[in-house]
């Protein structure tokens, strides 16, 4: 089978399509013919040599999510069968023509949803769902602040939080992305670089601050998060694109009785991933099937042009997900 491989650490030019061995299928696993996959920041970091694949995942084939058709099943598989259209997350290897994974990590693609749209769902929506509800405890009517809201996970979080009845305040440095977020029904969209952005966030919430922050930046936004969180607010840290080391005002944490929660999806044990996938299947998948939720796809790129997709994401061009279509 063909796979997109990382020949050595470096820029997009180190990506090569090679012929590799097909994955081995265990007794409780399925073999999936991949029709589309999507790009994530983790793929860029792995390509640069900064984010090694977890144990059990291909060390040189990126890709954390997929959409495709079940081609074969292990002898213990009972939940899916050959021909079923499925999507899901993997620790790596998603940018290949075939992959294998545990049957209970598969999500059924809703009828009528294309493989390209389905490929934009798993990593972004599972991460957003986990951060908003399972980690952040978001409740209807609460105000939530979303950093980097024009990203793949950011747009998924906007969609989910809005459907859940939360008051969404979204941040993005791009004017084009801010306009896109406004069309998604966000209550207030702001430029984090604008003067007095903290005051603008408080005004958007009636002066009380936000109950929950979903942050992909880390160090660069930590002080702002402490400033705008309401008393007993929660901060869920999903990424550290803005740095991993902070000089924190612990007094603010104590005075406001704040909770800081860190989370990561890729390196979790398979048992935790299965628990998350099954929870999502019971709560969010019906909303995707009904059309109340849908992924934001910035562009669909041929598998052979993956290097251009990497370059576009590094330039922060995308609003929503960049999807790779398999030939």
C-alpha cells in the first residue's frame, strides 16, 4: 500500500509517498481502506522531529484521523463488518491507504456525509467534546472563551458549545477567520492582539468573566486566562503553541478558586480512548447525523499534494480542517 512518510526531520519537502507493508490486523481490530484523512498540528510537529509517535503507531507515517470503509475484521470483532463506512482516531498512520485499529475506536459515518467531511470530524470533535464537557464540565448558559477559534479544533468547539447552549467568546488574530466565526453564530469574536481585550471579554459576559477557557496556546495566554476567568472558573489546557513555561500569578488562582486542567488525546491508553469515543458516539454523533453539527472544511487536497497542505497549515491559512483525499 502507499503511505505518506517522513523521510527525515524537516520542512514539508521531507514528505514522501512510499510503498509500505499493510498493517497487521489483531483479533479485535479492523482493517480500513482509507478514503480521506485530515491534517493536524501534531503531524507538523512529528514531521519536524518534535513529536514522536506513541508506542504501537508507525514512527514515520503521520495522520491521527481517517474516514473510510472496513475491508476486513479480526475473528473477535462484532460491532462492524466489511463494507461499513467508519471514521476514527489513531495514534499515527492515518495518512496511508490502509490502517488497522480496535473495533471500538470506530465511529459510523452518518448517512449522506462524505468521506471528506467525515475525515474532518474525529480528532477535532473528540478533542473539543472532551475539553468542553468531560474535562471542562461546560453547562448550558455558561460563558466559554475559545482561543485559536478558527482552527480545526477551535471551529469544532465553537459548533459544539453553541449547540449546547453556551455563550461563546472566540479569539482569532485573522480578520478573515473572525468573519468566518461570526457566521457560525458566535456571541462575540475578538482579536486577542487588540487593546483592552480582557475588558472586552468581561463586557461580553456582563462583567462576570467566563466560566470556562479552552486554550491551545499555553504560556502566551495564561495571564489573560487568569484575568478573564470568573470565580470558580475552569481552564482546560489543550496545547502549548504559545510556549510551555509560565510565570503564573498563583494569588489569582487562589483568590478566584480556579481549576487548571491539562489534557492530551494522542498518548492516552486505548481504554481511555475507547471510553471517549463511545461517549461521543452516544451524545454528539446523533447531532452530526441530524445536521445540527457539521465540520468546517477549509480545503480538500489530493493525497499526493500533502506537502502543500502542510505548508498552508504552517502559514495558518486554514479556517477549519485541511483534508487529504486518497486517490
